[in-house]
C-alpha cells in the first residue's frame, strides 16, 4: 500500500504470525513491521545461558573418590585390676572415670591390610591439667585376672609433654667388671596382618589430675597417619581420700 500525495509515504511490511493492522485515516509517515526481530534475541539469550551452564558443569573437577579404610585399627582398654578409682568428686559431664596410677591402659594395634605397617611412636596429648583432687573417695576395684600384654611402657604425666618410655626391666646382678647392656629403642615396631601389637601403658602422677588422649603415629605405603583413642583420666593417689575398710 502506498500514497505519494503530499510527499508522505506509508508502508506495511510483511506480517508474521497473525499481526493485524487496521487503520482509518493516517496523517504522516507510518511504517509497520513484523515483530519477529525479537524472537532471535530471546532464543540467543537462552542458548547463551544453556551453553554457560554446560561450560560450568564441564569445568567442575571430578569428585574425589572416598579415602580407603585405615590399615591400622587402634583400640584402648583401661585395666583397672586392683586399681583405685576416684568416686564422688563431682566430675562434670563428659569427664571420664578417674583412676590412680595403679591402673594401666592396654593399647592394641591391629593391621587390617596386606601391606606392612610401621608404628613410629605412641604419644600422650594432655587436654586438661588440674591439681590433685581434694574431694571424693578412692575405691579399690576388684582384682580380676587380666591378660599379660607384650610391650610394657611407662608414662610420666607430671612432665609436659608426658614421655612414653619402655618400662625398665628388673635389674639383674652383673658379673664383676661387666658393662650394662645398652637400652633397646622403644620404636618403631612392625605390625603384620593378623599379628597385633599390644602395649601396656603404666603411669606415674604425683601432681597432675590429667585428662588425655593416646595417639599412635604410624606409616604404611610411604604415607604417615595418626590414630587417637581416649579420653582417659589419671589422678594422683591422695592418702586422705582412700576409703578404709
């Protein structure tokens, strides 16, 4: 449609998708075009968003596989055979039962893998230090039989940090002029599959009411690890708190 009268030109472009133009008298130049120009823009925006999401998904690093189970299982058991246990001291919730240094801890290390494990050290990590208790009673535990462990160690809880040393063997008389044998190094120990190591930890504590965990440092396949068990609590033996029968 065109009208050149008065120098004015009116045009109606191709109609796309049902657009209808109806006019009576029009004064001035008018041009009506189909609205189809918007659709490529919308489609392009959606495409860019989809491609961006795909790029983010593609760029994500792969999820790391779960770590393999530990090759060394470590457990601890308090051997209260004939030991003195502190009761009635008003210990807060979460504080473990307290024994004097007449109790020992049996520490068992079991290798669950085919590869050899090397135990490098056993450490004591003190979480809380308090002076000797002034309240409560020390009660003797039953004297039930206890298994004989393999490795005997003694821990000085009054020192900071507490050293873990092999328990000295009973002194034997030496022949005249003989030199004493050198001390055997405490660590490392090799632990093979189905051949566990059992450590007996005895304690000395004269000034420290100590709450602690026991940490085993070990290595397998060139990688170092640590395993912690506890907490446990050892208190000094206070004569005034011992219950007399």
